[in-house]
């Protein structure tokens, strides 16, 4: 049996100050969570972060990662408190996905205490009128035969409601138990509602890659903020979205319907998806200034929404862990409570990650 004591332990029902978490080292499960009166390290203990959108980190692009680059990705993820994640593939020719998905599947199959690859996130190529940094010449309408042939590895996809045959594609993905997210879109409210009725349950990086909110045609953004069936993801680097808009999103949806993501890219490579990029004003950008992912980490996202967006710590942590875990059906983690996997992160007073555990095994700090 192992015990982790912290000045604050954030559980689903309350924050213990201080608290202790007991872990069965054989199973890697939490067996007791209780308050304590003894000495405790000045850290916040929270459930490990779940990042649904990671295109790359540092100089490693997940579309091209091979060999020990996956080990480096593991180390970079646990250093920010991430214990589960979705490698994300941006828009590319259909024939290129098979090899990239095979490489992700091989990485997923590795043994040991490492950030779990929940599944691949296909961000495209079935996008719409707000492609952002995605190559417009590679965006196509949904190909149902190609979708049906995808491997079980695919767990999440982003597509546009206005794409031709979008509802058919959403129904097919949903039948395959792939979570459908709506994004890179200028869809109308009616098109967005049709997509949700067909099974879509997430909106990719709210505010970014979509039409603006208009009082007579609210569009996808209006649906995202008002439809309780939809969870929203947010890039909280304070470049992609203004703090006031982040505060608005949390107020409209509640932490149970917000998932913080990094949308991180391999910015040091100087390109994403074969398109050149550079860093300016705090984020990677294309030559024309279009945002092309981020350099954000999950612990910094939590710190940003707490320090700059007037979001409470418990709500920020829920959006970084519990909500995305639940969305992806990861009922065995995402909260500090008895019976859950001991995927944990310790944050210092500035909310920077100082230690990470996966299944009760300390993998960082």
C-alpha cells in the first residue's frame, strides 16, 4: 500500500485540506481517500489530465513519430500532468492515414506506466468553411466507405456539419462508437442541431475555426453554448481565446461540459502537416498569421483559466480531467475516488506540475 499526502486533495465532492490518498500498488487503484491532520506537502493533488487534441509537442509531430520519439512524447506529457491523450492527425490525403494510424496503434500497444493513448483523433479531412491552418485543397466531403474501413483505434473525429453527407457520416461514426466533434465550420444553427441530433457530442476548440455568433443566425457557436448535449473544448493559452470568452464559455456550459485541450503542435519543426509555420505573439502561425495550434501544456491551461479567467480551481481541474475522461467513456479514471485508477498529478502553488502518477506508479517528479 502506498500513500500520497497533499495540502489539498481535490475529490468530486469536496477538497480535503490536507488529505491523503491510499493506493493499492498491486492493482494501481485508489482504495481510500480521507482527510488528515498530519504534515502535508504544499501541493494540490488532482486527477491526471486527459488531453483530447495533441498534434505534436516540441519537435515531434505525432503524424511522423517513430521509435523512441514516442518515449519522448511520454516524458513531455507526464511533465505537464497528462496521463491519457488522443494523438491528433490533421487534414491529409485519405491514403496517408493508414500508415499513420498503424504507427499510433503500435505506440498504443506498448506496455508500462505511460500516458495512455485513448485513441486517435482525426481532425479532418471532412471540414467546412473555416479550415484555419488546414490545407483547403485536401478538405473533402465525407467518404462513407473510407469511414467504415477505419480501424478501432479511431476514437474521436472532427467534421463540419455543413459538409455534404455530414449527418450520414456522423451516424456512421456514432455506430462505430467514435465520438464526433463539430468544428472548422461556418454551419448554420439548423445544420448544427441536425448534426447533434445525428449523434455529435463535442465542439472542437470553441470560438476557433468557426463562424462568429450573430444574434439572428447563432450558427455552430450558438448551438455549442446552448445545447446541453454538447461538450466544448477550449484552447486556454490566452492567445486563441480571450479570457472573457473563456469565462463566458464556463458560465454558459459549466465545467461538466468544458474540456480543456492543448491543440499542441511540433512548433520547433517549423511546419505542421507539411505547411511551414513560425512562432509569433505567443503561438505557432502560418506565414499569413493564421493560428496553427499551440505551444500550450495542460498544467498551464489550468493555471491560465484560474488566474486570468475567474474560473475556480475545482472547475478548471474538472475540465482538464473529469469531463474529457467521461466524454471518452473512461469511467475508470478522471476523479480521485475509491475504485478509480490512481492517475494523479501534483501541482505546486503556481499550478505547475511537479509530480505525476499513472496507475499509482510515479512517472514524473
